[in-house]
């Protein structure tokens, strides 16, 4: 199964006064806390790495974090 995983959470430590949404580069994604999401019936799962890591994070002024990643999962029957 090939799909986009989209998650939203609020991290008050990331509140900012910039007048707009901040986009986080792939180099910084590993420095941010991200929920440990798992798929219960998964045999194997991977994130796409076509020309670069296929993940995106944006942060709103109130600390809302929008996370998008393209994933592939092989599930049990």
C-alpha cells in the first residue's frame, strides 16, 4: 500500500512570532520531536526517498506542526 501519512499536533515550544508558516528543511526534521506512529498489521514499512527524503514539516505561529510523508506498507493478511 502506497500512501501519504499526514499528522497534525501542537508543540508549544515551537510557537513563533513570524507572520506566517515556517517550512522546515529535511536536514532539520530529525531534530524535531515527531510522534512514534506505527501500523499494527504491518510486516514492513518504508518512507520514499526518491531524489531526497520525501517528508515535509511546516510550523504555524501557534506551534501547530503539520507533518507529511510518503510511505509504503506491506500489511499482513
